[in-house]
C-alpha cells in the first residue's frame, strides 16, 4: 500500500497538484490519515471509501480515478461483512477499466478476497486459475500460481510452512 501511495503522490506532483488542492473534492489525504491511524474502525473505513468514491465520481476522466476506485474497494473489503460486495465491485471495476492495469489487479484481488477474506478455497482456486490463464505474462502470475498450489495441497498449512522453512534454510545455508 505504501508503494501505491508513493506512486500516487509522485503522479499527482507531476501533474502540478496534490489531492488536498482539489477545491471541488474531498480531502483524501486527511481521510487516508484517519483510516491508517485505525484501519479496524469500520466507520472510518466506510468514510474513507466514500470519499474515494466521491472523488472518482467528480473526476471520472482523471488518470488517477481507476486507482482511487480500486483503493476504495480494497478499503471496503477490510470491513467485516462487506467482503462479498467487494468481490462484486472488483468484478465491475475490472470490466469498466479493461484493459487498464487496474482491471487486471482487480481480477487478482477478487480471487485473493475469496481466498484470504472469505476462505472459500474452490472459488479462490477458480479465480487464480482464470487469472493465470488470462494473464500468463503478468507479474502477479507467480503469486497467483503459488497461492493456487497452496490451495491445491491436501496437507495442513503447518506442513507446508515447515517444508518452505526447510527449503529456505537449505538454499540460504549450503
């Protein structure tokens, strides 16, 4: 998230403006600070997500809008009970911004949401497999492949972690 924020800031500075200088939009910098101070506060998360959504509506053609739209969904996804709505929103975002890079990230995040936030292994496996097939050269492909392998293993997660530690020790300490 910090890398995303840094890229966002650099992009805005290159345009000669910052988010807080938008006279007709919400102060996203302040909203993000409130959210980062306590990301577990669902009221703050909803308010930040709403500010991001408002900014996107007010600036639909801005090159930053797809990134704000994705960020809004990922913030909402962290709110207990909003995970399924986040998947639907990610799917819509992916279709809306295709072939933009945000579209591809939204596809990956939908599978990841099934996996990590909802715990539905079959839906996650399907999402990762579709992502790998659809985007064979994307940098997220390796992560999707690794997560798919983990979900496909029939051994307990603890065994997989022990195996990884053993392999990591062997490669770092010959």
